[in-house]
């Protein structure tokens, strides 16, 4: 028997809440509504309750990234075909991981 009214008083607010799902797949998100009501900021995708929160509370309550729901199918199809561009900064991370730098291998001589 979860009492939201009691939880507002007993549970301290967090500063940031991450709600990251693929657009169009999140059914609800009452927990992130509670974070915003307690002054927390949301970092997440435009999905589920984040859509409603942004409409009701404004853009300054969250930092949104990622694609919109109508873009998901096209992006998935491009990725399966191997034709989806990766942000160069993220590609640099992947390349560094693949290089073995973090696998305990000795670094090459400079």
C-alpha cells in the first residue's frame, strides 16, 4: 500500500533523474513525475510521462535527447542495413574500447 502523500514527506528529492527509453516504448512514468514535483531535473528521452511533464511543467524541467517516436522505425532500419551515422565523439569512444586500451594491455611506445 504505497502512499504517495506520505512518500512526498518521507523520501527526499533527488537532483537528477534519468529516464532513458526508446521513444514510444515507455507506458508510464509516475516516478519521474514525483521527481519533478520535488524540484528534480529529468535527463531522458521524449517518451512516456516525460512528454506530459514537458507540456505541463515546461522545457526547463528536463534535458531531452535522442530521437522522437516517429523516427525510431527509420533509424532501426538504417542501423540494420549498416547505414546509420554515429556521432564522431561516440565513434572515438568505441574505437578506444576496441583498441584494448582498457583491457590491461600495455600502451604502445610513443
